[in-house]
DNA sequence: CACACGTGCTGATTCGATTTAGCACGTGTG
DNA sequence: CACACGTGCTAAATCGAATCAGCACGTGTG
């Protein structure tokens, strides 16, 4: 306890050389300073014998880089979402020799600014600003001075700040492909949004999932059997929307805009005496925990939390050189993997052959 | 972008005074240096006009305190447990002007050491070492050099390091009190552990919950109607244990050693045609999410995640003075609050009067 | 032999704040 | 008038590593 730290000066003295020599050896740049192999050996030996560890605070003051990253999110760790994002960020940071500060804003812009400033005061190399759900955010001015990345968010204001977001458009295409591949065609209906752009207010995910879905359907020459928008993607609202749909038409497959909506749809279908997937197939988005709890387990396209966290760190640490170029800020889209479970029925091969014929 | 930071020297120059004067004014110690009110005003004005913010890296190098804390846990944020602990730690840290590094060891001692060292290298003021579940841990040597606190763990080795843990003994007393208050007396049985010390291997919580329970029962002069230990506190094991109990006796109330065990007990009771709470009351520990999902909702004693996180930070930041005293390291026990829900039946007042008479 | 040049290292400065030591000036005291 | 003492401030050292600017010594070249 209270062990005094070994400094570079100690190592240099113990190796009988100057601090400069020791410094260059230990940073692996001995050739640059033309340090002899013999001196190198002495320094390395002294360093390992004394148990020298460089003081990063000091290095940071001199060089301006701290091997430290700030991670600021509106909600930290109380949801599995945020948990896995942080997990990915931690892993990526560790792989690259960085440590992570974390902070939670609770959605308060003042707190957000204070946290960002507090991190900058501590010399972080950059900041990841993360959002719970995908949306556009006004980038705090205080974030603009130094390297930064938005996670699960895109900037409203003009800025050079890169974003890392799930590839929702492609996910929309994916769910359509799943249904088409299983032989569904004319009975596909949407729960949670409707073309051309009826989505929950402020929901970027809604817009993009819908875009992917409509594009994929259009490419296949398929028309929707129906579509009921929701003001919010919650189970009870999804329940009501599904009941309304069933009054007008009998779908063969539902695309629900997230797993909570799908849960509501499950209940409405059950109430109507319909079986999933025998009578109606269901596909969805997010891969919430509940997706594997419900019976039948839900086929859904997962939000790639862990990968989002990883990629945000990687983008941040590679971001500097191209900064301030006049191109629009890069948006990195992370694939959303399909989790195939038990809520989609493969139609009998006769029908599938029919479809194959149509396509050909 | 790339805005150059204002330094103390800039502020001093702009106020027309020395750095020393500016420094003492800004740290609120002007009387100590006998700085005039007029100079104070000039400095404060210059600081706010230039938007000066102290460089904490530099301060840290000089003073050795960084207003930064390391939080190392075996599992970070992927469970609501860890999430709420971190949430509490973040709040406490913010309240005291500190920022939190976090790190995850995945149970790997090497990684643990590396993380602790990396944090020390960055000049953290102290480290919280957190464990997913309450247990004894070997304190890493590298943790001993500087302030530290164990969270949800107590040291096996002799060390001065304080611990913050849930007050499991008192929680044991609490569940007994709930049952006694509701009029239960002779029909109380345990699922998950049995006196004197049959608990899942390595489970500190088991030992302490059992201790509290047996003490409270003894104080009330009540004997157990039965007790079935479990090798692990999982639903299926709780299910089996409950079935075994029911073959021997008909309890009026079960004390389950955690909520997962209680879930198994619910199923076994249902299979036996018994209603909760009409036929059998159930109380438990942890307040897992599932405790409010099951029907009837489960009366349980909650693990105080948020408070554990808060208290760990508070203890850490107040820990220095008494350090290295020869007394054993302090163990801070955090109360586990009772969540009264619907799984306990109040016995008819006749029986309760009978009990009151017995006691009197 | 004079001088350039390469080799192998060292001394001193820097980053930005904190802090110790001490200086100049005025006022009161014997 | 000499001298102590209080007041209000400044200069310079310090924390630990990185790094710029050289210095000494040998070797080769004209």
C-alpha cells in the first residue's frame, strides 16, 4: 500500500542512461534516436526489473492523447439494449488499448453538455454519443471541437460527425425476403406503419423499415394485403391494430414493426382463433428478449447492439484524418441479422412452385 | 473545431495578474493568498469571458487526484443487475464531481489485473471491484496499492479493503417477519436451503439468508415444518425440491431462497392443485424482474442494486483517512427492502388472535 | 591535416495547473 | 528613525513523459 510508482527517471538512472534514451527505447523508436542494442537491452531490463509502468496522465499532458474514450448515452445500463452496446464498445476499446468513461444524460441536454465537457477536461481522445433508439439529434456544440461519433443517431444539423446506425432499410428488405422465400405472396400485411409514410412520430426506424419493405415488395411485383399504422409500437396498440386489420381482410402473413407490436398481434390472432404460424405467419424487428420467450418463438431481425458499440469505437479511432473534408459525414450502417425461429410457415410446395413460375 | 483551449496562463494574462493569483482565486482560496476582492473580480471575469475550463489532466499530474474512479466488474451491463449497480455508481460519482471508467473482466483474473493497472496508470482516485453475485474473492495484489472498495463481495485474504454488500441476514429476518405478521406460524417451510448450513456451494447469500431466517424463527419460538436444500437456485431445481417437500408435509407458507426457485415452486404448487396464496403463501428474495411478472405477483426482498452502486462510490471517496488502521476492514451492509405483493395470505383473525395469545 | 558527416547519446524545455518561497510596500511601535 | 509585521502579490519549482536541439567522438574524404 502506498507503494511509490517507478518513473521513467528511475528506469533511466537504474540503466545508467538518460531519460531521453530510456523514453525512445520504451516507445520502440530506438532507431530514430540511434540507440545501440546494448543500451536498449539495459533499459528494457531495468524497466522490467523495476516494474515500470508509464504514467499516462503525464504522457497525456505532453502529447494530448490519453488512450481514453468517453461514452455518453441517454440511458446507460438499465436495459439489455444499452448493456450490449456498451459491451461491444468496451471490447473494441480494450482491443485498441483504450479505456472507457461512461456517462448517462437521462435525456437532459444540460447534463449532456456537462458530461461531454467533463470528459474533454480529462483529455479524452474522442466521444461516442449514443441514443437509446434510432433518431435524429441536434449535435451539442461542445461536441464539435473534438473527435466524436453518433451511435444509433444521425445529426439534424450540418456537421462532419460520423454516425453508426443499424441498417434498417436492408432489414426491411430482409423480412420481405423471408416471407417470399417461404412462399407468401398476396397475403402480406403490415402492422405498425403504412405506405407511403405513416409511422410513429419521429421514428427513423419506422421510415427506413417501411422503405425497405416497400422496395422489396415492389421489386417482387407484390401488393400489400393491408397495412395498419400505430402511433406507438407497444403491445396494446399492436393488439388493436391487428384486430382492425382482421375485420377487413384475412392475411397470410404479418410484418410487425417491432417485437412489442408482434406480441400484441399474437394476442389478437389468438383471440380471433387463429394459429401462428399455421394460419398466419409473423415476422418482426428488434429481437427483444421476449422474441424467444413467446410461443411460437418469433422470427425477427435483430438490432446489432454489440456490433454497433464495437463499430462506434472503431470509427471514432480511425476518424481523424478525413475530418473536416467537405463531403457529408459518413453514415456507417450495420447489418441487422435475421433470427429465424418458428413464426413463419413455409407454404406447400405447390404454391411455392406457382410463385417460382410467376417470378420466372 | 480544433478550438484551442484557454489555459490558466491566458486567464491570468487577460486579468493582468500572475498565474498564482488566478489559480488561488479560481480554487476559492483567495484569502489564503490574501488576494484582494478587486483582483478576484478581474480574474473571475476573465475566466468566464474566455470560457476557461481547468485542464484536469494537468491538475492530476500535479496533485495526484483526477476526480476519476474505476469500476471493474465481472459482468458489466448485460444484466439488469449490473445495470442498476452502475446506474447508482454513476449518480453518486456525478454528485461528487467524479467520472467513471468501467471495465469488464469476464471472470478472467489476468484481464482483471490488466484493467486495474490500466486504470491506475490513468491516475484514478480509487477502484470499485464489483461482483455479479455475493461471494468471497481473493483481492488482486495490484488493487492493494491504492484506495479500493469491494462491491457485492468480501475479501478472503486479510486486507484493509472495505466491502459493500446487501444485508442478507436482515433480509432473512424480514421474510420471516412478513409471514409471522400475516399469522403464519407452524406451517413454514424452506425451499433452497436447510439448517444448519445446507446451501448451494459457495453461496454467501445462502448462508446469511438462512442465518437470518433461523434466528428470527428461534426468536419467535417457531419450528420449521420442513426444509429442502437445492444444489443451485434454478427454477427446475426449485420445482423438484417443492415436489419432494409436498410428499412429506402440507406447508402453509414457503420461504424460497430466490425468485427463480420461487418460480419453480409456483409450478410445483400448481401441479399439486394448490393455489397461491389461498392454500400456500410464498415469499422470496432478489426481486428479479420475473417477480412482478408471475401471477400472483411475488412478495420478495429486493437486492438493492442502485444503492449498492451509490454506497460503493461514497465509501470509496471517504475511505482514505482510516486506511491501514489495524481494525478489520469495514463491511457496509445495505438494507434489502421488502416488496409486498400478492403471494402471502393473511390468515383469518381468529388464528392471528390465537397466535398473539401464544406469544403473550 | 582540415573538415564534413554519421553515430550514439544527453541537457533542457514543454505540456498546464498547483504550490512553495519570497519580494515590495505600507503601517504601527518603541 | 529603525525595525517588526501585515498585506498583496509574483517568480519559480514541480508532477512525469516526450521531444527538440545539440554535443562528443570517430571515420572517411580531398
